[in-house]
């Protein structure tokens, strides 16, 4: 959102597991993302941050001003974020030693990822952008989710073959400078 709106900010990478990680000073929940404002105050989570950024500049809103379009966009965002949350849960569980992993929890979260991807793929259909034919936060949210799912699960999930509409959207998004600059890097 910041790159699309040409808002400059410093990206500080953190290791949440590090006891010296500064995130908790800014978000009592200890979660990223957190946006630290010039006056030292902070904003979280991503849904609040994107709304703040979108209102920083009056033109080219990526969250529509029209209430009905806005609700549609935010619904797409909710589903994309929900898929991300489930994918993160799978990744965290799979990083535990094999004997400590909960197979039922993994299966439940994988189901959420698959059902979410299928619904997004079906809702997108053949259209270029998610809502009303106009690029918006909905496309950004879906694109960020696809980047994360690709990063973590490309070995087991062939997104292009299974969700062709989402793949087409992802290819379009990756042509944008904002996405080129923020491709997630494995750690
Ligand atoms: N819905 C939140 C998700 C935030 C979230 O769950 N962040 C994860 C990383 S993807 C996190 O910081 N987890 C650390 C924890 O839960 O302690 C958002 O969009 O900001």
C-alpha cells in the first residue's frame, strides 16, 4: 500500500523470537506489521495501517470512498488475510519437531487455506481486478497472500494449475513496481 501510494517509509526487519525484539514496545500483542508514526505513536494491524496510508494522500484511493464498493474491497481483504493467517499457522506447526506437531491442527488450517483460495479464485473469475474492474486494496491483499503462500508452499501447492484466475492476477500484480519491490524473501 505504501509503495502504491508512493509514501516513503523505512522497513525495519525484526526477529519476533529474539528477546530484544522491539515490536512489543509498539504493539502489546507482539505482532507485525506495526507502523511507527513520526510522533512515536504506533498503528497495527495491517487493516488499520492500510486505512491510515490510504488517507495520507487525498487522490487515488485504494480503499473506495463509496460504501458499497468499500465493503466489497474489505471483504476480499478479510478473506485474503484469513488465508494468510491459516498459512502462517501451518508453517509454525510444521517448524516444530515432528513428534510435537498436531496433525489435526495442520489439516484444519490447510483446509482453510484451500477453501479460501478456491473462493477467491471463483469470485475473481475472468475479471482483471477483484472489485468493480478497478485496482484496489483487494488486489493488494490477495497479491500479498499469494506471495506468502507461494513462498512457503510452492513445493506442495501448484497455484497456477489449481487456481488459474488467481495466478493470472498474480502475474499482473508482479508487473507493478510495488510488488516487484516487496517480493517476500525466504528465511
Ligand atoms: N491480521 C493481522 C495478522 C498479524 C499477525 O498475525 N502477524 C504474525 C506474523 S504474520 C505475527 O506477528 N505473529 C507473532 C505472534 O502471533 O506472536 C494483520 O494483518 O496485521
